[in-house]
C-alpha cells in the first residue's frame, strides 16, 4: 500500500501470490463490491477489474504483506474512478459538516433515539443489512471496512486515503445514522421508547 | 489516594468524550491500560454502560448478517481466464 520498492517476481511466484494471497479474499471483495453497487453484475465487474489490476501491478505488492487491504484499496479506487464516474452518482455527503459536527461541544448529547438490545435481537430478517445499505456510500464504506471486515483504523486510513481522525469521525457519524435507521425499524416493529 | 490518570487523554491534553473512548474499545483500538480504565469507568457511567452493550450487539449483528452472500461460482474462473488471455497478448 505504501509505495513499496518494486519487487521482481517469477511467473511462478506471481501465480503463487495471486492464488494464495489474493484469491482467498474474493468473498470479502465481492461483498464489498455488491454493497457499493447493489448490483450483482456491477459487483462482479468491479471484483474482476480489481483482480486484473492486482495481477498487472503485482510487483508493487510486497509478498507476505497486507494483501486484503491492498486489494480493498484497488477496488475502492476502481469504484470511485470508473464506476461512480460512469453512473454519475453524486457524492451526497458534505464532510465539512461532518467534521464540524464531530468537533462540536455537544458530541455526547444523546442524538439517537432510544434503541434497545432486545429489539435488535428480534430483527431476524434483513433489517440490519437494509439499514446498512440505506447509508450514504461513504458512511456505508467505513462500517463495511471496520465492522464487517475488521480492518484497523490505520488500514482504513490507507485504503480510503484519509487521515485517521477522519476515519474515526466518519465511523462515529455512520454508526449514529445506522442506529437512527435501526430505531425506525424497531418502532415499526412495535417497540416503544420506554425509558427506565 | 490519587485518581489514576486517564490514559485516553491525548498528548495535547485533550480529554476524549465517553463516545470516543467507547469507540476505541469497541474497535479493538484501545491499549491494555485504556481497557482497564474504561472497565472501571463503565461501572459508574450509565450512558457508557448502556451504549457498550448496544454497540457491541450491533457490531456483532453486522458481522453475522451482512457477510453471508456467496460469490458467484463462475467469477474465479472468469478472472483466471481473463488473466491468461491478457498474458498471451
Ligand atoms: Zn462514560
């Protein structure tokens, strides 16, 4: 991910890296692609494109380092540069606003409606997945990277090309939005905001 | 007895909020020292106590409910075919 000094691999080594270090991540990659595009064919194209690029630039990858993060970064860039441009999906989030929000004094103010563990446990259908999908793409992305894929903040910062502080604030905001959505579902399932 | 120093305090003296501390704990980004401090803090901070359970549950649910989609069977083969085609050029 850092511009590592260019490696030199034999064809055999390239194939080994591809099969043993890149391909095992295909399920995560496909899930990421699908949750970015919501379309199976677009997700397949994104993943295929990512793997082709990964092979083409394999000598910028240092064997044994973080292949998953490296691949995710390629996919994210393909999504922004190729897919988003093609579909002209406007970026709806004003980050200036997000940052200001996070740095404001009342950040600990309880802004999410009361949501309870019991009501979450009763969401046995697609509610969780739908709530995630309802978020704007940049908020969705940090949740996917952190909560679904278990990336560390530092890895996320590199994948997304943003400072760690921004990773944290974006994640914080994303989770609040997710909770708002989940409490909407909880309400429609008949839970009342019973404060103890 | 003096109160133990809050290990979450940043180098510049900024004291993080409850939610900021909780986030580090939740995401496994807290040091051992910070974890000990937060555990004690949670015992007398109701918002943290409540949020901890809720946020942990959401994180677990996301992981179990949103990672299950299987990859289309033909995808790996298509990728491999495409690569060998490109190599032949
Ligand atoms: Zn607290």
